């Protein structure tokens, strides 16, 4: 791992890089998407950039909640995003449990981390 910072999800990230390399053997472009402060840049700089090679363009896109009132399927965009985030919570808990991240360690390196699991 190059770059800087503490990686609480090292084994998880290494597994994701292996998955990317197996699926994207001849890709010319790779896109990383996620919410703000989710580790996209860290993952790109510390794992992807050296693994994918110089001929691959890596794009990074930040997802966020738009405050527009546009509705899809009867729900506003904000409500749809919140519903999606609630459905993701079991996966996030499973990820934390699988990689063995201690809540206190997460709080030490990222002070905004809640001290209790929701």
C-alpha cells in the first residue's frame, strides 16, 4: 500500500482490488463511486492506481443527496436515498464485523464515527 493514512479495511480493500483486476483485465476506464468521505480517493491512490496500470483512466464520482423535489415512483429523491441508506445498514454492519474493525479504533482515526453501533 502506497500513499498515506491508516487503512482500517486493508484485507477488504485488497480483496476488492483482486476482484477489480479479475473483472477489468482489459478495461481502459474504471469508475469509483461513493458518498462523500467514504474512502474513494484513498482506495484509488493506495490500491487501484498501481494495480491497474498507466493505460487505465480512473474516474472518481461523489454521490450525494440532491434537494430537488422531483419524484420517482411516488417518492422524492431525498426519501429514496434515505430508504436506500437504511437498507444498506445490515451490509455495513456485516462489513465492520467481517474485517474486525474495533469501534474505538475507528473513532480514534475518524472522530466522527459513532461510539455505538446503531
